[in-house]
């Protein structure tokens, strides 16, 4: 019994000592792990403190283990970061190997799942989907997206409605800033080191000649900008694309048009007086200013033929001009046949064709626009010309109709963009032959140009459709003859109605009796008040 009581007492003491030891270790652990204040020093257990030497060694070992674990964790994170950085660098490098270079992207860092490489790849895919590098087959002529053209001061646009003008300064800030940014980006690219020509002169916005642009609403905006080159007849072309975000340089090329000959083909029957006016314009713009032109006249019948040939010969002698061809055809006039014969008659190398009518006025600047917007096997140019209203109506309240050069201004009151006409076009002879030329079954007026235009839309060639400031259709009275088919007669009458005057001017003519009656009433009221 005494032994059992002594054993219990000894066990009780041992348990008490163990409890005290655990409490001491807990206090030491709490002191070691308690965060220090801003002004506290790092406090290690003192060797002569209540824990003794063993507590000090135990705490030191614990801290060393924590530091080893922390260092191992940092090493693992560094290795992961290096691996991720290498992977992203490789993806970015692959994206930048795309044929198109990014200009001034200024991309902000997106969410982790959308890296910069992913974004670049997406933007380049937008360029590939847009009609930039190749044409897209379209169902009808109304599906084509036309370009608008612009200079430093003006924008020449098709979609005018009743409030906007065919030629105007860009009033909307977003459009103005958009075009300015495109020009500035192009100038920055031209002055960059990309072409390896450090000795060339610096470019500025004053070197900008003209540009065209169009927006495919689900892809982006395409810009084609033309600048002056280093030499005469040399230009610099930049193709830029804005995929609803940063603008991208698609292509930069040097264009030398010094040896690019244009064969102007004019089908004609009678109308010697109009041909004389045409040759005055041709002599000034083509012979005196441009000098890289061949003229082909395809004449139907023999009436007034000698007079037309005499005008050609007089111009040849006076201007020392020999680059012309006169082709005489029998049978009734067919515009499509005349142009087709003129194009196929050429015996030289591949030549740029300009299908023209005798009532067209063009400038020398337009001839360069014709050259710059065509490329064999790649692009054909269908400019939208500015059609002049009837001068007798426009200037009816003037003492006299001004000279022709003063009439050719692009304003809402003087004319309209002839966006329903496809007769004036620039295209290389090889493209014209490969597409099959004109439909020679079409006789008389109208239809043959739309048929050819549709064939190009159904091909893989790029069709450049844009209003141009240097191409005018001169007003002349239209006669829609009974021999035309019902469809041709309808087209002729629609064209005749569109040519006369603007909506406002036609309204004044339609309601002139009401206007005169109102003026008489006002005059009578004024007279009665005086009496």
C-alpha cells in the first residue's frame, strides 16, 4: 500500500514537470513567432534566459528550416517565371515573323489569358480576312465597298445624303483625327531606318499627295497613301490597316511611273465639235504636261470622219505628237465594240488602258492616279467621276455662263458623284483580255460597262472604286432613241434626269409657278400698304 502511494506521487510529479516543460516551450515559441513592432529590434532568446541553451538552439534550428523552405519556394517561382518568359518570347517572335509589321502599336498589357502575342496574331488575322492582299468574289456590283479619297485639306466622299458635300473639309473630329493619324504614321515610317537609306531627305506631311481609304465594318479600315518620291515620276506608297484598334503597316513600296504609258481609247461616231473640245483638253493635259500617253480613236461610220481626222492631224502637227492610232469601223455605233477593238489593236507590250468618252475632261493629276491604282494581275481602277449639271440651269441667274475651267468645281450645286456609272476605267490590257473583254452582243448605249465591271467583281482582282477630283463628265443634252431596248431606254432616261440639276434647283423649276404667284402677292401687299 505504501509502495502504491509512493508510485502515484512520483507519477504525479513527473506529469507536473512535463506540463511545466510544455508551458515553457509554448511561451518560447510564442515569443519567437510574435511580430515585432516598428521600433523593436530582432529579439533572440537569451542564453541565460528562462529557456536556457536548449531553447536557443531549438529556435535557431526552426528559423533555419523556415529560411530553407522560403529559399526553395523562391527558386521554384524563379524557375517558373523563366520558363513562362521564354515561352512568351518564343510566341512573340513567331507572331512578329508575320509578313506585315506592326507600326506604333502601343499595346496595353491585357489579362493573363490574352497575351501580347495572342493580340498580334489576332490583328494580323484581321488583315488576312480583309480585302487587302487579294480581292474577294462578290455577288453584285452593289456589294463592293468603295474607297473615299482625301488630301491634306479635303475629303472626297460618295455618301453625301442631303446634308453633306461631295468635297468637304472633314468636320467630324473622329474622321479628322483618323486621317491625320494615318498620315503621321506613314511619315514616321518613311523617316524610319527600315529601308536602309540614311542619306535620303526627311519626309513630312507636305510630301503627301493623296490617299484613299475604306472601312470593312467587321474587319477594319484600309489606307493607301501616296507621297512624293526622290525623283521625278517617282512616288512612295504606304498601305496601312486599322483593325479597329492600333494602325498597322501592311506594305511599303517605291513606285516609279516614269515609263508607264497610258493608252487612252475613245470610241466615237460623229460629234466632231465635242471631239475638238476633247482634243483641247488632251493636248494640254496629256501632251504638254504628262507626255506618256498614246491615243486610240475608234470611229464608227464615215459621216464627219474627215473632220475628226483633220482635228487629229492638226494637233499632231501643232504639238509634234505622233502617238495616236485611228481605227475606222463600219456599222452602227457600239461603245463596247469600239473599246474592245481599240484594246486588242495594241501590238506592243502590256499597256495600261484608259477607257474614255469624248465628253470627259480630266487633269494630268488624274493620269497619275490612274497609274497608281492599277497593277497587272492584281488591281483594276474604276474611278467615280464628278458629273456636271446643266450650266444653263446652274448659271441661269448670271449674265453669262463662265468658261469651262471655272465651271469644273466640285460642289453640291454644280454636280454630283456619278456612282452609278462604270464606263471610265483604268486597267492593264492583260487583265482586260484575261477577263474576256466586253460583251459584244450589247448594242448602242449602256450596259457593256456594268457587264465588264461585274466580271471583275467575280474575279480575285482588287477593284479600286473611289471618287477622284480630276475626272469630270461634261454636261450635254441626252437623246434616248426609240431603238434602245426597254432596259437601256430606262437607264438612259434615269441618266438624263440626274444630269440636269440638283434637287433644290429642280425643285425651283418644278414649283416656279407657285414661287411667281407668291412674289406677285407679296408685291401687291406692299403696293396696298403704300396707298
